[in-house]
C-alpha cells in the first residue's frame, strides 16, 4: 500500500544520499514482513545497492506493547514466513523488542537459524528490578545462542535517562559477557538518546565499559562487528 511505497522511496533516497556524500554505508529498511507481497517489496528495496537488511519493531515498552498489541507478530505465521523470505534474500533483521517478549521471540528465531539478527538496544531492559534484570539476562542468553545473532550496545540513555557511569557499565558488561565482544556493536541511538545525553558522553561511557576487555574488543565493538554484520566494504 501507500506505506510500503514510502518505505521504498526512503530507501531510494538514502541510496542517493550515499552516492552523493558517501554515507550511509548501509541501509536497513522498513518493511512489513507479514505482507503477502513481501518478496516483491524486498526486490524494490534491493534496487538500492546499499540495502543490507530490514527493521520491524516488535516491541517498544511493556505498557505500550500491552496497549497496542505490538508483539502479536511473533505469533503470526506470515511473519515467520517473512523471516525466511528475508534470509533467503540474503538480508538481515534488526530486532527491537522488550524483555517479556524475549522467550517467544527466541523460540521463533530458533526456527530460522540462517537469518542474521541484530538485537537493538540491548534487548530494552526497562525493568531494573532484580526480577526484571534476571528475566533480561535469561532472554539475552537465549538470543545470544542464535547462530547468527549480534547485539547493539545502544539505547541505554533512552531506557534510563538518569544513568550513572557505574549503572551503564554494569548493563554493558552483561551484554559483553553474554554475546562476547566479537558480536557486540556500538549504536548511538541518535537523535533519540540525544534528548538525554551528549554524543560524546555516550561514546565515552561505552568505551570505558569495553576497554577492560582489551584493544581487540574495542576494535570489534566500535567497528569490526558492524562492518562484518552489515557487510561493509
């Protein structure tokens, strides 16, 4: 429909910007994976050579998800079929979801092991209670077992605008220990995180969290993982 056309136009526009300015290096497009004409839509997106994947938000925030029913796609056979279509096209999937959705999401993505999946915003650990963090760690561990998964170390300012360096580092270490630095990539989440922190503050906090893992880990998180995952030249 109209939205699908706009999504393709956005991809085309980004390709034009990339050809003019050199950036973006890769394009992750918007697309409804449950759409019956998904293959045709992906073919239109793929006319832009910098296309690398698709992002479709599964969950934003638990209360909002409960109200909107955002996670229903996880139970939709058409969505599952769309993930397989995406993998067959050689494209990756950027997964934004919330912790309560993690078990269902893991069960679904385990059935599409050939798909490269980038978990956005560390899996969105909104709930910082002991119970909430335990559920997050368990869900994170299961998603990390997906053979082609990676995790974006991003969005923590959105999830907790009042974070301290210690709090940021604690969450980052869970991500790094669960996925391994070789499968973690820095993400700024700008401009959204810019509502709460300066860009350099977020970079510095991430660097401080990663540096104890050594220079190879820093190189992976700030360049190598993303270069590999999104197939950058």
